[in-house]
C-alpha cells in the first residue's frame, strides 16, 4: 500500500510543492536568477512526474489529485509574488490579471464541486484550452522572471500579459460551455 502512494511520480510532485517557498523567498530577497532557476526546476519536476508515472506503470489516484494541485499552487503563488509591489521587480504582473486568473480557477473548482453535489458525480476532463492556458501562464511567468533578472522592461512582458489575459477569458468561456454540456447529459 505504501509503495503505491509514495511513488517516484508522487515524490517529484511533492518536491515541486516544497520548492514553492524557496521560489518565494528568493524572489522576495531579490535573487531573481535563483528564483527563475528554482521555478524552472519545479517545472521540470512536472514533466518528470508524468513521465515517471507512465513509464513505471505507477499511476495513482493520489497522483491524479496531487499533480494538478501542485501545478495550481505553483502558478497561483508565482502570479501573486510577481504582482507584489515594492519588492524591486522591474516587471510586475498587473493585479487585474492575477485576480482574473485566480477567479477563473476558483470559479471552475466551485462550479465542479456544486455540479457534483447538486446533479451527481460528473467527470470533468481538462480541456485543450485549459492545458494551453497553463502552458501560456508558465511561459508568461518565465518571461517576466527573465526580464526581472536582466533588469529591464520588454515588450515580450507586455505581450505575455495580454496573451495570458486572452487565454484566461477564452478558456473560462470554454469551461462554462463544457460544464453546461455535462450538466445537460
């Protein structure tokens, strides 16, 4: 029983969660290069945990819940930290974008919970737009961190912010449409 819970994939996911405080501390202390390295390493653990689960045949129910939770925790924390004023960031993520992204995620989670309680158990698979949103959010965070490390503002940061806003709204509308289809089944 313990071997199925404490798989290599789950250990990598837990490591990703443990790297979050290191990322926050490094960013708050102005160590932007190290913060970027920790974020990149955390991203690498995300790739490796899925690979480990598939190649070793150790997919677990815990991992199915833990992995997306770790992803959300890392991204939400990163967006919040990169939005904070007065910590020496040349490039900050606008507060409105951070609120928009977190609101979308909270809305999705609450809607899924309410549908499951009110209508009965339903399966909600990640949508392609939802996966694209996650990838775009990661790229946006990396772009912001790179230019904070380099110490200057770039149009790449502006583009990353607006693309993140567009995919947030688009994927949010897509989730509403998908949930409506699931409810009507």
